[in-house]
């Protein structure tokens, strides 16, 4: 099974389960906020080839966006750390990155 599908299935389960209560609500999700989050956790990906960074963005029924970004351990098939955000808008950079795919994997 491709790593993208494993991550996607795990994240969907997390959002549907207990992790859904830990979602941050924003009016706008900015690219800079995502970059700062990943920069603070670069040690989880750099030099650890089994870990990949990911970003998942979905449009939900009420018109808002659900964005989850984090680090996934491909050997252990688990999310190492992630952040979930619900926003009414997403700035142009994350919107462009997710134009063709809900899930984007970033390998170091």
C-alpha cells in the first residue's frame, strides 16, 4: 500500500476520533504559520529517513477548510506529531499546493 494512502487513512480516523476535539479554529490559515510549525519540528524529519512531512487539506460540508499538517513515521505507520486547523479561508500558497491533491507528502 502506498504511504500516501496509509497516512490518509490514519488522518481520517484521527479526525473522526478523539483528535477532532483538539482542532484549532482560525479565520485564515497562513502559509507562514505552517512554515513556522514545520521549522520548529525539522529535527523530526531531517536525518530521519523514515519520517516524512505531510499536509492534508479538505473542504468540509460547511464550506470551511480542515487542514492537518505533521510528521509521519513510515516504518511505524504512525503520526509522530501533527496540528489540525479549521479555517474559513486558506491563503494562496497552501491552496496552490493542494490544488490537485488533498494530501501532499514532503520527503527530506
